[in-house]
């Protein structure tokens, strides 16, 4: 089986490309990946190749080495997240009181930014 690294992969579109160690570029459909697997640029893979009408296509892709996510590596520790989550709960409680009174909170954009930041840490 040839080996190579993922050149590009778009989960939404469901395909990407592998650059083989021999320099050959191969189309990689999402169906060639193991169930539940995700890949990103630079991930080392083993794969089979089938000649299709549009050119070579990867089949039965096996992930050899995943690239460590910088997002995951740099996210806050669970202990550091506790006070952030607790403060956000208090802020959201105050916002819900203002919403019950029939008005949006003045700090709405700041709440939205805090929620996005928190979501990024949880999603890493």
C-alpha cells in the first residue's frame, strides 16, 4: 500500500487529496476514510489506489499519524475553565432577567463573544 500525507480535506464537501510519497496526487473521498475518522492537512496515511474515470482515487485509507491540534494543545485546563463557566452563568442569569423585562441586555455583544470563546475551548 502506498503512503502519503493529506494535502487537503474538506469535511463539508466530503473529499480531499493525498500527496503520495512518490509525488502522485490522489483524490480521496470521505467514504475511503474509516468510520468516524477525521483528517486534516499533513496527516500521514496508508491507502489503496483505484484507477477511476477521472484519475486515481484513494481506497481504504488508514491513518498512520495524526497531526496534533494546536487548538487542543493550547486550550485551557479544566480547572481554569471552572471560574469562567461560573462567571458566564451569572452573566447569562442577569441577561435572562433583562429579557424577561422585555429588553435585550446592553452587553449582548460581549456575552456573544464570551460564548464563542468558551465554545472554541470546548470544541478543541
